[in-house]
């Protein structure tokens, strides 16, 4: 899909999406024509500053494991990401990566990196014995990550349009933890357009994880033109936006053209603050770093 074709698609029936310089991911610098994966960005209005590129530790994550934990490379990969310049590490209870993150970052000053994790509130996802009220879960997270605070805690994998009502109690608990400095921001990871629209309408949401690529692969709707206007609205309202599933949950990981097109689309969309990728090998970090550095900033 060419950029011109995508813009035409978005413009038809969905309203024109503003993806120009005024809504850009970062302020355009005439001297800088490409993106820097390690440039510091602000995550919405949270006060959190981190790198444009973050590491997702939960590729193919479920029931307390992920691809890197099952392969036995989690600690090595997280340390390699830090050493290469990545400063954002995305975790979740369902990934089982907290102890590996703690081990990989041991000895590094806590203010040098950002930790994000997610709590599971619906059926399945994690062992039943691990499910508890949000304050007890966050306390367990702090012990597993060996940290006094978490920069970001989100409710994981919401699909219900009514999730802000259904989980109001847990949201209030997280708000209380934020007031105490135990967490610095809260939000949601969404997996349906209805849940995304609820997040956009909720003043409680500080940061949202959203699935975003130009092919509609593993997204909340097959048509990106239905997703991008909602994400753009949230971003303009000051919510932090983390783009995930750029590679369609790995579906086009071996297609360089699609990878480059996805990076171009997301980075130039103006709707996201940062992107996360689930790396399994150090060489992948180097590969994506190079691709991001080669992605040209565009004015539309």
C-alpha cells in the first residue's frame, strides 16, 4: 500500500485524518530529515520522558510466558536493548518477564529507564491464583521488578465497550496509587475499536497502547482509516499513545518492504508518541534501529 493510496483510503468515508506537521510525533527540525530511535519523547501529559523506540517483552506472550522467556534469552535481550540505547521496557503480568527485567537492569540507576506493566482483570490470561485487587497486584509487581515505583501501569487487553464502568473499582485503586507516587501514570491496552473509543472518552486514561499498522493486520479493525482518527483524537487531547503491533504481531517480520512501510506510516502519522517492538535477537534491534534512522520525516 502506497502512502498516497492509504491517505485516499482514509479520506474516503472516514473524514480526512490530519497527519501533517502540526500533529506530528515530534517537532520537525529542518536540519533533521529522519527519525532518531533514541530521541527522547514526552509520553502525553504524564511527565514521562523516554525513547521513541521501546522494547516489548511480551511477543507471543500468554499465561506468564513470552517468546523470550521460553527461549531462555529474556535477561540477555533486555540488557542488550538497554546497552543499545532503548530506555522503555514494556511488561505485563501475562508475559512473566518482570524478574528478567529486574535482573537485566540491576545496578543501573532507576531514573535511567522507564518501566511499564499491565494488570489482567478478565477471564484467562494469567493463573487464577495471581488475580487480585489492583493494589495487591502492583505491590507484587514492585517486588518482582525490584523497584519502588512503576512509571506506568495499564489495564490489559480491553475489548469491552463498557470497560470503564466494569472496572471502575480497579481504576480508582490505580488513581490512588498514582496520588501516592507508587505509579506515575495509568491507562489501558486496547484490543477493539469499541474499547479504544471508550479510552478516548475517559479522562482517567493517561496512556493507551494501540495496535497500529497500515495493513490492518492484528488491529482493532481491518481498516486503519477507522482506527487512526480515534488515536489522533486521543493524542491531540494529551493522552500518551504507544503504538504496538507495527509488524502485525510478527506476520510480516520477514517482509522488509512491509516493515519499512509500517514504520513510515506510524512514525509519520502524528498520532503516536512512541513505538514498541518485541525483539528476540540483538541483531533485530540493530536492524530496526537502522530502519528507523532511514525513515524520512514527511510533511503532508
